C-alpha cells in the first residue's frame, strides 16, 4: 500500500460502522442460481479482504473501471457490460439470488469484464479500492428506506459520498438513479454539498444512454411515476 492510500484508508467513521443501509432479504435461491454461484464464483467472484486490491490483476488488463453498488438481479449490469466491453465493472450485491442470476448471465453472454462481490459496500470501498482509481460509481435504485425514521439508513449520506469521491479519478462520475422523489431530493442535496463534485446538469440529468431502462422502470413511467437520474463529476 502506498503512502497516499495509508493516509486515506483507515478506521471508518462511527456512523458508517454503526449503520447498515441494507437488510438481507434473501428470498429463494433457485437451483440455476445456486449452480451459477458454485461454478462461476471461483472465476468471477471476489472475496472480501481488508487490503487494497490490484484490480488490473483481478481483471487481467488495464481499462476504465466502474463500481456498481447494489446491482439487484443483475440484468441491467450485464447489459451495460455487454454494451461496453472496453470498460471493466465491479458489482456489489448482498443478496445471493441476484448474485447467482448475474453469474448465470455472465456465463450465458460470455462476459469477461465483470467481477462480483457480496459484502457491505462501505467496507469494500474503504478497504479494497485505492484512492483516485475509479472512473465512475453507479448506484441505481438504492433502497429508499421510505419511512422518515429510517432515512438515516439510506446509503447516500455525506460521509459515504466523501469516501466515494476520494476513490474517483479527477473527472470521474457518481451516477445515482431513484424512483423516490424524496430520496432524489436528498441525493441532490448531499452531492451538491460536496465541494469536490460538480453537477453535470442544472438539477436532474436525462437518463444517460448507457443506463438501460428496466421493465419495472418502464412500467412505472407508463403509469406516470417519476425517475430521477443524478450525474455528478469529480472536479
């Protein structure tokens, strides 16, 4: 670990140690998902360790690298990776059915530019990713924790955003999307307040072409529900 990494890495703030932005709602792991985990994890999975990783070695090349936090069932992630083979993507998801489904898609589509982790994203970012190393962070439809008393559990908080920004290269982006207007307002406030970030739009951004429109999202839009994209760049 270099000196700069040692300066940035270290003990987590108390609030980040205490709060977890997810609960494990495992659901049923299908036989196909279980088989995909058994066969695919040794090749495409990355186990958590508390040291900075050489991601060029993990991916077998040097390429633009993007972190996705909370990829759900992985359909959009697989589509992004398929459409952009020039980039590498590290996806984090704590729910095993989603991990199994994405591993199944990786095998089905012959994708080589994805690596997966199933661990708390706060720990992964803090311990395993070097400063100034990411080209972008994607957080699509994070748990909105819609009850006011649970808002403190939302992932997008100032402390975590500062940590994410420190891992971005200058010019790197944080792209969030949510279908909860209240959460969109909070995300906009938090990202705007960070002095190292600049909004790429006046307020909310148009959905970038690289973010696929999911079936659930398309249905919501047909019913008049809103979706808000926010794309901020490290200055």
